[in-house]
């Protein structure tokens, strides 16, 4: 779920929290309402969604020949054409450019060249394994400076803490930890925007660069950040980097950090221990650091894939129910392939299974059904933003968007719990509550509202245009400890990594349930006299479809 360049990546830290929250809610006795009976048409629609179809499509999309479905890469083109062919075989009409299923989206690809380097004294660090820099940071740079370690860089008169005491940071390469420190409440740290304030203070002091190293308890360790920041970067063509006054920002892993302290007289272990005390004072690393960044950029093209089934009602068929899922993953990079099976070949396959069910249904929905598989999600919702900005269906006549983008939690067992992100904002929430019991599913509120997941997947691109939207995420019931271990193991090794592949122990009935709920919910939206509406209690209450104005601020 990417809602900014970094937000989707932050999802890794949310996975275990999400599952834990779901189990806590289940444990206190919140149960699904008595099962409601589906209409014969709805039951037939659900029956047409099959495990075999979802499984086969997920396997095809995450196969090695798709090369990770990278945005602006051959594998992404191959996946787009595969989806287009699937749409055509189901009888969907094309809704892309020039009578095709493809809507072209232009991007800028940026990669670090072999000239990018970092050295500490006479020791050179390896790019991509020992260090990486925040991408698009001022473009090409050459920086040399003495290195100083400042722990968390905290200055607080009230707490009598000054981790910058007696040091002139002008022209220095500043080595530090990312907060909050152990024992400091993360919420308080975030509410105070302490990390931003510290970095701003260091920048204003004239630092030549900032280098983050790990202390063992950070939310996202440097190794993880290095993995992401050493990959190719994809942005919109007109997107720029940070302002010129922002110095380069680097991440260095434990092995690299040990090299920084080699001449300081203080081991990395001792520095970490000192850095976690209130009495800490800056440590001169007695080394000059030298950093060079060199980027190459070029234009690349990706495609959204869009098709539709025409509605049966002469008047309502001009309106549409929109179904969305992103098909892109991280592609092929540095000799590695990122298959993205759970995120989000699975969600794309579930969405296409819904299209397949509607295409085979004996009774056609009143409104038209538009299916869009978007690209560029992992880098910033770019594909969905492009479609929402230049929609191939009149945006004022899009009744709602139903989106699938997950962490694969629906494959850990039969789905018995579901979150509808955005349910509290529109009448879609009540509709989901009415559909779910038919599948023995309990709908729960967003278990982590402070993490703002609602704003971090493709459905939000449509919300910005005034379209009521939901993202559906399913999870199993069962033994909490079993699922927690499985989730934690997966997030450490596979999430956004080459290991995100189909596993032999996936429970495919879970994805089937998610697709069935999506299909029946879409049917009911189609059959309404009017379109879903924003609730009076929502910050979006006054938005009209087709909105182009800035959204109301969140209270």
C-alpha cells in the first residue's frame, strides 16, 4: 500500500500489528451477525468464482517469465498484455487508449550508477549491501567531510539532554540513530515530530550529509532501507527531488557502521550503549568520509489495463462500478526478480475472478462494471492517480470503487474477518456489513487508524476525485500464535523481496471468499436506485464526483 514514496514500504511494520489487532478483536467476542441469505442471482455469482481460477491466475502473474511485473519494464509490459488478453477472453470491452485495453502512463526511471560510492578513511563501503542513499536527493553530489557521531541528536533543555554539545556540525558528515530511543513512546515521538525537528536542526547547522546507522531497536533497520534505496526508482516525469538545501541522507548497515568507528577508539557496540544514555556527548570518529552519488535517468512507459462489461439497464448503464487492483511489483532489479505473489498478483487475480463471474452470469448487472489493473502502485499510486486524472469512463458517473491490495493475509486460512478501509466515510460501509454475514465473515473497524492505511492504496486516488471507495482486506480466525509466527517470518524474509512467491501451504479458500464478497458487494451497488454517498460525518461529506479541489483537512 503505497501512499507516498515511503509509505508502502512502511507497511512491513504494520503486518504483525494488523493480524494481532484482528485476533484481539476476535478474542473479546465480537462475532459475525447471523448469516444473511444471498439472492439467487448473488449466490450464482459467488458460485462462479472458483479457487482454480484464482490460483491459476496468481501463478501466471507471479511466474518467473513475468520478471516481477516491473513498472516500465518488459515484465510489466508482458503482464499488462496478459491481463488484456484475459479481459478480452472474458468478453470485456476495451477501455484504454485508441480502442485498446491499455492506458499508457509515462514515468521517469532513475538508477544509481557504478560511480556512486562511500568511503570512510581508507575503507570503501559496498553500495547496495553496506550503504545506500535516499534516492532523488539533490541528484548528483560529491561530499567530503569529517565524521562525527551524535547518537539521536536530541537537544532538550527540559530533559537536560544535549547530544550535540560542543560540536560544530558545519561541513561535517553527521552519523546518527533514527528515533525514538528505546523506551520512548513512539506515538509521542511521532506526535512531536521529533525526528523531523532533529533532522531539520542538523541541516540548519550546515551538515554536509546525514548517515543513519542501526541501534537494534529501530522500526525499520538500515538493512531494510538499503534494500529499497539501492533499487531503481520510478517517479512521474515532472517529479523532482528534495530542495537543494537538503544534504544527502544515507543508510549504512552494521558491517559498514563498524568501519566508521574503526579509528575512533570506541567500538560500535560501545557507541550504541553510550548513545542510549542521557549523558551522551558527541564522538569524533577521526575519519574523513567521502560520498559520491551519480544517477542516470530515462523515460519509461507503463500501462494500466482497463476493460468493462456493459450494464443491462438502458439508463443506469452509463454509470459504473469500478473494481481496482495493482498488478505491479518491484520487477527485475540488480539481478533479482521480485515476484510479488501476495502483493499483489493475488489481489489482481481475485479482481479478474470477479470479472469472470460477471461475464458468465445469466443476469447482467444494471450498471456497467469497469475493471482496472493499475501499474506504478509500489512507487506512489501512480497508475491509479493517472487513471483518476484522465479517466477512460466519466468520473462523475463512477458510482464507487472496490479495491484489493493486501499482504496475503487471506491465504493463511479461511477468511473470517474483514476490514473495509474507508467504511466509516460512505454508505459502502453499511453495504459491506450487510454482505459479509452471508460468508460467515465478521467486519471490523480499521484496527490501526493511526497508521492511516486508508490513505495508502489505490482506492484513495478515486476518493480524491470524490468517488466513495473501499479497500477490502481479509484475515483468518484461529490460533493467534501460529499466525503471528508465520506473519513475522514472512515479513522478515519475503515482503517486497524475491521470496514473495506462492507457498504450498496457502489456503486458497480465503482468496475465494474475498473475491465473492467483492462480487456481491459490486452487484448490490449496481442494483441501487442511486449511487453510494458520503456520510454526513465524513470529512469528504461535501465532495462531488469529479472533484478537483484540495481535500478538506483531516480533523
